[in-house]
């Protein structure tokens, strides 16, 4: 089906690239989120997003092939792809789904940091260690991604200059988390 029959011929050179651009943003954004949800173990949501992504993609590709003669359509297609990647990652960052491990290596006394973590119900493991410049503490904590800004503020407040690294965690069994577990109840449906 050719969707250009619904567009006034005068407006076709301007409207059609905009339609391609917007649809490509939508399909790539959905595709980016689908890949991220797969890596987060949300196996029920990913196929639904995959269906939506491919349906939009096939619709747009068929239209681009029908109207292959214009460079504007190709540019709109490519620009929509790039913008869709950006928006998908932006949405994923705002959703902040999943868990991360924060590894903190302190060079000064970690007691204040440990007391703060304990008082605010952050689960952690503290390991005394020896580093390049002497004795250090290595503190591991698994937190929800949405709590990362708070954790970075805690580190900066109690141990400015501490080395830290952050990694995604695919899954974790049991644990101590400061936030409520209501949000996890809604997401558990999509994890299996």
C-alpha cells in the first residue's frame, strides 16, 4: 500500500520525508529499548517491542523503496535512525531499570561511609585490602540504577577522591536495598 495517496501532491516532497523521519525514530527507539530490555532479562516485554519495531520498519522501508528516487527520503531515513538511537538511550537512562554494582576503593578511613550506608539500608560488603599506595577498603554494593546519583553523592560526601567503578548486574538474589520493592513487583512479570 502506498501511503502517499493520502498526502496532497503539492505537500508530498515535504511531508513524506517528515513521516519517514518520525517513523524511523519510533522504530529505532523501540528497537533500542528492546535490546536493553533483553539484556535486563525482561523476556516477555522484548518480543512485544520486537513486533512493534519490525511492523514499523517494514511499513517505512516499503514506502522508501516505492519512492526511491528522492535523496531527501534517504536522508530522512538515516537521520531518523540516528535520532532513534539517541532517544532510545535517553529513555532507557530515564527509566533506570535494573541493578548495578558499585565498587568503591577508599584511600582514607571508610568508617563514615560504611556508617552512612548501613544507616540508609544499603547492603554492602567491606573488604580490607592493600593497594598501590597502601591499605585501602574495597566496598561492594548492589543498588538500583535509579539510586546511582544518591550513591555518588554519598561517596563524594564521605570519601571525596575515592575510586569507584560501576557495572550492570543481570540478576541478584536477595539483598538489602533502601528503596521499596513495589516497583520490582511490576517488573517481575516481564523478567520471566
